C-alpha cells in the first residue's frame, strides 16, 4: 500500500483501491480494490482502473479509458478517449493513447508519442 493514502469508494458504492493523498481520483471513476493510484497521478471523468494496475508519477487516465490486467501507466503518459490498455502493458514517458486497444505491448490503435 501507499503511505498517506485512502481507499477510494467507487460510484456503485463498492470499496476501491488505494489512492495517494497527492493523487486525484474523481468520484465518477472506478478503481479496482487491487489497483493503486500513486504520487501525482490523476484518474478523471469516467475512467476505469480494473485488475491489478498501477497509475503513478504524473500520469493521467481520463475520459472513458479503461486499464485492466496488470498494466502500468507512469511518468507523464496520458491514456484517454476510449483507449483500452491491458495485458501487462507499460505506458510511460510522454506517450499518448486516445483510442483502440494496447495488449501486451501490441498496439491496435493510433499511438502518438511526442
């Protein structure tokens, strides 16, 4: 678990995962009980963090994006739109994923990297 963190309450009232006090998770977002949002990461809008996932650094997950199945979003990466990231994928650096599926580092979408 994360030092100085709280357990997120999901929109359906279920107990979610750990969220650092320095991170931002909106009430409209779903965070799996086994997921963590750490450091200065943000999970916004209707985003869902499912499975055992970690969002940390200055990463942002927003809009209707979904993370699932052991993925990590870190550094300054942004996952947004209708993107679905899963399968042990790590999204980092200044990567931007706005739609499609990223599974085990196979990309089925348009990936824009600055």
